[in-house]
C-alpha cells in the first residue's frame, strides 16, 4: 500500500453533524441565556448579571465551539484527535447526531492525515 487511502463520506458527514450540533448549542445559548440578560439590562437601564448563569454560559460556549472546531477538522480530514473531541462534545447534548458523529469518525480514522 503506497499511503493512498480511499476517501469516503464518513468524515464529511460526521463533521457536518458536529457543526450542526455546535451551531444549535450556540444559538440556544444566545436565545435562552445571553439575550434575556441583554434585554433585561436595556429595559431596566442597569446591567444585572446573575452569576448562576455563568454555569450555563461557559460550558455552552466551550461545548459549542469545540463541536464546531472538531467538525471543521473532520471535514478537512486533519487532526483526528480534535475531530473526535468535537464529536464527544457534540454527544454531550441530547441529540443522537453526536453519537453518530463519533461512530463515523472512529470508522474513518485512517482517512485523516497523520502528523
């Protein structure tokens, strides 16, 4: 074998699943956590920030961003570890697409560039 590997659809679909889930996480975070804070502070002309929301905002930003970054690496077929980490982050939310992304990326590990 001379190092050429047949490219399949699996990493691309897994990456798309990751990007979709990461985008959904960030949109839901914006709608349910960040926008109410901004609207309330405009209405009351006073910035009030509930520190308990930090426990929802920081993990949401982390998981959503990691899922999107992992999806980009999966589509580009580089940095398999980051792609897998993004899939694991995407699997933390109750959408079955994250688990499907993990399975697809594990099955297509040999398609990624070895660095």
